[in-house]
C-alpha cells in the first residue's frame, strides 16, 4: 500500500521569511502525481501545487515551489515571503490511478 | 461558480440513526470521491466512483454505502450511525485521471 509521511506536525515561520514543509512517500509505481493542498480554518481544501513524477523539473506557483527528489521519494514544499494568509494545515498527497492518498498534515503558523 | 456542493454542512445524529450525505458537482467531472477527516489525520478515502455507473471501495468503507445517482451526484449513506463515524466528510470530483481533485466544503457529522 502507498503511504505518505509528513514528519512535521507543526511548523512556524516569521512573516516574509521562507519555510519548507517535508513529505516522503512510499510507492512501487513509476507513473504517479504529487500534490500539496492547503486547508485553512474555513475547512476548504485548496490545491497549492502539483508535480508529475515523470517531470524532472520542480513545479513552481508564485511563492510556492517544490523540491521533488524521485529517487529519495521526497516531495517538500517551500513557501517564500510567507504571508499571514498562508497560515493553514498543509497536506501532501500522492495519486496513482483514481486514488489519492494523503499525509497526516503539517499545521503552519505565520507569526507577524 | 458552485463547483462541488455538499449538504448538509452540519448534522448531529443519535447512534443507530441513518443519514445520507449529498454531493453534487456542476463541472461535468467523471470521477467523484468521499473522504473522511479525523483529528490529527489526513483525509481517508471511503468510496469512489471512477465514472458514472461504477463505485469502488476505498481505504475505510465499512459502515458506509454510496450511490452514483447520475454524473452530477454521488451520495454517501450511513445505515446505522456509530460514534466512531463522527468526522468531517468531504466530497471531491475530478475530470480526468491525474488531474487534481476539487473538494466541497465538508460536512461535520457528530454521532452521539
């Protein structure tokens, strides 16, 4: 079975600073997709960024970027110039076929 | 711009009562999903429907049934609610394989 591990239950960052959230996964598949979702207190699940496993180039979306290390099965999220609105629970997720598997989440606090 | 709509948003049940959670999407998506989210855990897949007319078990299907009523609607039924089913339930949909899932706002269900 595929598993996704987020080893940091909580992280904090100062406003305008950079923070990196860790994620590792376990799979025997070669074709899969990875995602980071953000869940603010409103409970919505908001897609932050996605990465195709067959692409070597790391995905970037404005202040959000990933460090995808396929051999190490690692998929970390870097948030640059952190803003108060970035405070949320962040979930790493792995998808193969129709099924999406989530990690347990990292609660990010942004300090003013 | 509705996206994925879940009803109700909140519900309290007594042990043994039955309940159907409704989900509808207006994006013409093919696949639909039901997840539950418990404190300190990521979302876990209950059931999914890869296409209209098909349903499959996910990671935690026991105690639940689903119906893919048509392409738009995918309902989740608890026949005899148990306190262990107290959770936040999310519905999601997706157009094509490997595309991100779009989530509803969740239903908070408490079973006494």
